[in-house]
C-alpha cells in the first residue's frame, strides 16, 4: 500500500532502528504499525524530530500472527 503511493516502507525489528533510518533520509512524516510498547519508544524519539507521526497499533501482539486494522492504515496513508 505504501509503496504504491511512493512511500519508503521498512520492516523493523524494533523502534530503536528509527534514528538510523532518519539520519540517512529526510522525511516529512512517519507512519508506524507496531505494538504499544514500540509505538511509545518510537513516539518518544519522533517528538524530538518535529516530524509528523501517526500510529496504527497492533490488535494482537506477539512474535507470530500479529494483526492490525488495515483500514486504519489505509485511511492514514
């Protein structure tokens, strides 16, 4: 969905990767799909950057078979 709109898309092992990506690229905003803990960590960092940010929280957390509301992601994008 993001690629079709011309956005860069990343699959990250955790929010700690965000600073490295933002050092290499300039963005006007960020959309994250993640568990609440990672959204909190990523959000704390993003507050310091003055980037617009939106989040789509996971509906089911875990290491496998996680789920989120795809309609929310589509609306935000």
